[in-house]
């Protein structure tokens, strides 16, 4: 039987732009626009300037755009920085079923390598879709299993998708792509200890995946040999990371080129863990419907699936009083309290928040959680919010579909508004609108340098 990596490799080499349905093309463009907007606002943050400084010290100049900055670097280092920009604010897209942030490894690799090679917009779309379909299926083969063991699925799955994107752009043979994936298995990593202290490890998880994918693809191009059975082998990805009984190989090969998982990637309306979103919207719904004020509340209970609770609810005392702003992004109690106190949160509410706000903390301490027996996680990230008022009344709301998912999508206007808001700190409106226009007609652009040039910003 042919290995799963070879099966992926044949799909990647055979895929042509003309094979991709129009709705998938449009979806890819939407996510590229969303991704670039996030990069721009992230480029203003302290963490990104640290990475930028390191990269300039280590690699000097190169041919690839560092989004939101004026300098350039090599493809591998540009992909490193840009991937950290996409993911570092936790504002980037997610495939719910796979529990994988899709664009953060795929887009940076496609843009960096595509800029060097001068590929067309059509070729960028084909390479990105190839990467999406691979990364998502690696997650779908073991939904939720990586997280159960303390792993972060995005870099683990994303490195394989990013290798597919890079291999497609470079025109590698299927054997070379399979070898690259075999090498990627040794760098498929990311642990979730950051959840306990709000540290920054997660910001660079996909950066290492994007960087490693490019290194491994280039090595494979030169003839370097990677593990043949990197997914299904005795010491392959699933045996080592989730256990031999906890994955389904059929998902890796299921209907490639006919079932487009790219269509099932969700966008984020809020810059925080996707698991919190349904609860934020549920709290806002109850606040508006019942005209609830923070002083009216005696207790709040959130019903959530057991696997999700480990990420955003435990340990509960830490989540009620997060130690860092980044820690807030993974705190269900604090996010719900913030929504009830401040109303619908925008990105600046998250990025400029006061984690010592006593009004929010007082309400956060009233948040408890229970397990939701009706949750369909990981297919969706639903949430139930129950608020007990001081007058004894109990009000509750179930949000079945997290906003931004295919069943509850953000409108095109909302996506453009999010992009303009995120890009506005860095780009003038004219340049931002030019980027929107370029991406809306991406398949007609003869070389993506017309796009990447707009992403460089003089500081």
C-alpha cells in the first residue's frame, strides 16, 4: 500500500488551478485578506519587533517581504516572522473539526516562496489550497487527540500543509514532496504549557512549522531522504503523538480533490481562543435581551465540552485572574466577564486591556463551568451561558455555532471591516483598499510581487 505521504504528494503535484471550484477560490482569497490584516496589526506589537530584530541580526537582507516592516529576509526567515504575525494575537482562522489554525503556516510560506519565484496569483491560490487540504486532514485524522495530550495541533499539522504549499510552488516531484513530509515529522511539535502562565511560546509555534517546512522542502529538493511512513509508521506521527488506536487513516486520504475542507475553515470575530467565542456572544445576547448590569449578577455558569475546559477553564482560579494579557485570550471567565462589563469587545479591548480591572475581575470570580452533554465539539465550538441574577431569576442562552463558522458565517462586509480595522494602524486607507482590490482579483495577477510590495511598510 502506498504511504499516506505519497498519497498527499500525488494530490499536490496533480492539483491545478482549473481543478479548484470557484467557491474554494473565493474562500482562499477571503482568508488571505483576513490573514494580511492580522499581520499588519501584529507588526506593531512588542513581540513581533523582537522577532524582526533577531531576524535582521541573523539573516540580513533577502528577497522576501516582512509584512508590516520595511526590510526583507530569506524565505525561511520571512515565513518565520510572518507566521508569528498571523498567529501571535490569536485572531486567525481555524478549522473547527481539525482544531487547526489553517492560514498561519500556509499563507506565510506561499507568500515568501511565491515572491522569490515570482509566481502568479493563480499559482498562489493552488499552492495554498493544496496546503490547507493537507494540514486540515492531518488534524481530522485525530480530532482533539493532540490537545488531549498537551500538544498544539496547529504546528504539528501545519508543517505538513506548509511543505505541500512549498513543494507545489517549487514544482517538486511527488517523491520529493513525500520525502519533505517525512522530514517534517521530526519537527512536528508544539506543547501547551503556555496555558498555565500566559507565556508567549504559542506565538512562534507556527513560525517554527513554516520555517521547518521550507528547510525540509529545500533539503528534499537536493535529494535528502525523509521517513517513508511518517504518518502511519511504527514510530510515526500518530503512534508517537496520540497512540496507535486514536487516529483514523481513512481521513488522510478521504476524497482529496472532491471534498474541499478549505470551505470549512472558520474566521474569528474576536482576538482570543476560538473556544471562548460562543460564550462571549451568549453573554452579549443575555446582556442585551434582559438589560443585565454587572451589579445584577450573582453567579455565571458556562457549559462547555470536557476537552475544551482544559484549555480555557482550568485551573479555574488562574483563569479567573489571568497573569498576563496573553493569558486572558485563553480565559473563558475573564472574556465572559469583560463582555458583560464592557459590551461587545473589539480588538483594542483585548490588546489594550487592564488585566487588573477590578470590575471585570469581580465578575470573573463569579464564573464557574460545567460540562455540556449536548456539545458536538470538535465539529463546532458551541457554548451555554447561564446567569443567575440577584433577584433569583435564571436566564440562559445556547450558542450552537461559533460565529465565523460555515453555519454562522461572517459576512463579506464584516471581513473587509475587520481587515480595514486591523490594517489601519499601519496602512493608509488608500493602500489598504488597493490590497483589497488586488486580492479580490488575485487569480488575474501575473505575479504576486504586485501584492507583496503593498505589504512592506516604512517605519
